């Protein structure tokens, strides 16, 4: 009983610490987001090993513990790859660390782990991983083998041991479900707060501070990959005239519509930000100089053809000047300055044009 409670305590502590560690990993190394499932799977595999070492060895040679929760949690938090890695680590540890003399106990332990893995992979997909019914199916199916082993180990066919297993697996599984659900909701709330703090309130694009962080991260990546990328610096032509003629509410409407047009016109892998006032900046990933020219010209034409609706219902047409710079033709730390210079050159030469530095 004490060891099973220790199992549950380890699961609780581990999930909190792992959630903090994985969130820190995602925030610190966003360029390695593809490695998240592998890190998660490894950590959960080590949890499973720890749970096995705290397990109770029955008279049949079967080790009673909550290692199955490590696999279920791995699939929940990291997906299929994480679950597969955790499974492999736990199976390896089962052969290396625990008694192998009882073939039936070994096969029963492997069957229990594989059953939990298969059910988790099948039932805990992205759409249904928070379903309490699916969790109950996994919990009850996972406890079948331990219940049979404990019952077989009792000489007088006493059901107290079996009932204890049912109690621990049910309480442990439900507690893990509630804990993971709570952590998931907390992570989502934190993400939404961070996202809101990084966005410009009027256009919905990234604000200058957020874009600065994105650009710094891009420069760090570029030092390793040497992949080309480009910057577009945009300025709405004669924007002050719009404010003076139609009012600031009209200017805000133009900015909001322009931000929406900008967001819809670039790829999902690109980043758009409002630099300040009527100036905007776009980071185009994996984009060489010619592709950047084409993208900038396409944006210029779209803005020129777009009719912006003002609060009073009037339609207004505006134009935009664009400056372009590309890495590696320009050093990464000079890209913003060079794009800015190209932008002001476009404005000096008559506006509504694209200038490449």
C-alpha cells in the first residue's frame, strides 16, 4: 500500500516538474520544437523506470506499480512518438532491472505495458484526449492483468488484494487525468496571455517588442543554418493626410484593414508586425532576393487594388511604399537598417513602389 502511494506521489511530482521543464524547453529553444516529443518521451520513460523500482513484487514474481500511467501521460503530453519512446525505455528497463526468472510474470508485465500503449495511441488522439470516458477505458483495461496476477497470488482467493489494486489504479488514473487536464488548461491560458501581450491591439499583428524577439531568434538560427530570409519594411503613403481629412477613427480603420490584408497575404511561416504608426515589417522565411521582390510587388499591388472601408461607410484607396533586404546579401544584424533605408528611398522617389537594397 505504501509503495503504491509512493507511485502516485512520484507521478504527481513528476508531471508538475516535467510540465515546467517542457514549457521552459519550448520557450528557450523554439527552433528545436521538433525535438519536443523525444524529450517528453524520454522523461516519461524515466518516470516509468522510477515507478517500477518503487513497485511491489508479488509472490508470483509480478511487479505491481503504476508504470502504465507513464505511457498514458507520455501520449497525452507529447503524442505518439513520445509514447513510443517511453514504451521502449520502460520495456528495456523491465528486462535489465527486474527479475526475469518467472516467464509468466515477465510476459504479463510486457502485456500490461503494451495494452496501455495501444489503448493510449488509439483513444488519446488530439480531439479526444480530454475525454473522461476514454481515460476510464484505458484505466480499467490496464488494471485487468494486475488484478488477475494479485488474485492468483492469494492462496485463499481473498479479494482484498484485488480490490486494493482496483482502488489504486482507479484513483491513480483519475488523479492523473485531472492533473494533466489542469496542466493543459493552465498552459493554454498562459499561451493566450503571452499571445495577447505580444500582439498589437489594433491590427492583431505582432508588436515591436515581440518582433524583436522573433528577429533575434531568427538570427541565432541563421548562424547555424545559413538559410536565406528577407525583410519587408512597409509604410502607408500619405497616412497623415487620412487622419487629417477623415479623422483618427478612419485612420485606425485603415490600419486594421491593412493589418488584416498583410496577415492574409503572407505564408503561415512568415511573421508580420506593426512597427509603429503606419509602418509595418514582415519577416519572410526561406526567401531569397528574387522571391522577396515578387512578394513585395504582390503586396504593393494588393494594397493598391484594395478598397478600405471607413467607419462612415466611405471607401478609400491607399498605396504603400516597401523596402526590401535579404540575408545573406546583407548581414543579418544590418537587415532592418537596410530595409528601412530602402523604404525611405522608395518614399523619396515617389511612393507606391518597391526598392530592394
